[in-house]
């Protein structure tokens, strides 16, 4: 039987997901994915890979998603990490498209909180023309990130793939400097949003604890790239971490905080839409992905 209507599907549906937290709404915005070479993880045994879903466009890499989070506090809009725009891998850069699909204009964003400065997290401050992508937004970032990435003498301290980030950050700062704010403590950076030190991946890497009506969400940035490896085996080292020992210390701090207080996690590199919980398992931890919910 011939179909009555011919349907041609050319692209995926928008990567947008809404979730209530108390009286506010958190929206996950997919920016795409990247393939992380396996050799960037040190200390992963072959048996540790059994639990991994090997779904990568490259046989020697892990497919890792990238998600930004929009916080809607009764009309005040805060974006945590604006993605990569066109300045990273070609498989990334859809966050702006998904923001618009969610019915939000970039000009409506009030604040951008950066977990850290890396291509897939901060390059989206610029649009495809190298101009300011968020015309009215204030940028908030840890002082150590600000100092490190605006000092080009640090360029040889990072992996070569990260080195172009210095120039892009310099350009972004020149465009946002009148609305560019730094902090250096574990403090409330916005009403209802507290900065939590989770340094190690970068010197100023920050997680953000969001509270509404006694419900909590911890956006942990790049504390974890692959939960089945780094949550189960916190001691695994990631080559991109600028201070691996400090990174390990921060991971355990965040895991213990999440377990002890049963805090919902939002992770940039957790499978979309990026929510779940850390649970204790014998002498270690494991990650439980929150199931997709069709209701707000």
C-alpha cells in the first residue's frame, strides 16, 4: 500500500528539554557532541570499558555530548555555558539554534555563568561573525579563569587543541568587558545560585548550586566527562586537566556533596538532557541517569 503523504525528514528535532526545580525552570540546550580520544584518559582498564556504550564516529574515541543549561527564575534568564559556536569541532555548535527553538532570543539572556573557559563551553560568547553573541548579557567567571586565559604567556601550559582559546577569549573579553564580572570565593553569584569551587580541570573551574523551594541542582561543568568511567573510578586521570591531583580532590568533594545531600546533578557531558544522581557503591560511587519525563 502506497503512503498517502510523502514525508522527508532532513534533520533531528531540536535538542531542548525543560525540567522544573521548585518554582523555576531549567532548560537543557544541546550543543552537539565531540569524540574524545581514549588515550586522553589515563588509568582506564579494559574491564572498565565493559559498561561504556561504544557509540562513536571514531573507533578509538568516546562520544561525549555537550549541553548548556538555561535557568529561568521567573523571567530572569541565566545561561550556564554558551557552548562553542563555530569555534570548535564541526559536530558542535547547535546551542544557539536550540535556544531559539525554545522560544528564547539571545538578546533576552541576562547573565552568562561560565563553569570554565574551554572551547566547547565558552567560545559561544562569540557569534559566527566573531561579534558579541549575547548583546545584553553580563558574563560571570572565576577570577583564576579570567587571569589565566587572558595571559598568553600561559599558552604552552595547555594541550595544543586548547591553545586557540587564548585568542578567542581575548576577543570575547574585549566585547564584553563592560559587563564582565569575576569572583574568587564560594559565594552567591546571583540570587539563588552559589558558586562551588571544583578546580583542577582548570584553575578556576566552578560548579553552580541552584536552589529553589528547598530543591537543589548542582551544575558540575567538566567535573565529569564520562560518568561510567570518572564516577565509578574517580582516580582516572584526564589529560586535559591542568592539575590532575586537584581535579581528583574536587571530584571526590563534589561526589560526596551530591551523595550526602542527595542533590540532583546537571552535567554538560552527561547523556542528554544531562540530569542524574551520584550514589555510593561499596568503596566508590556510581551515576544514575534521571529518566526523561514528558511532563514539566
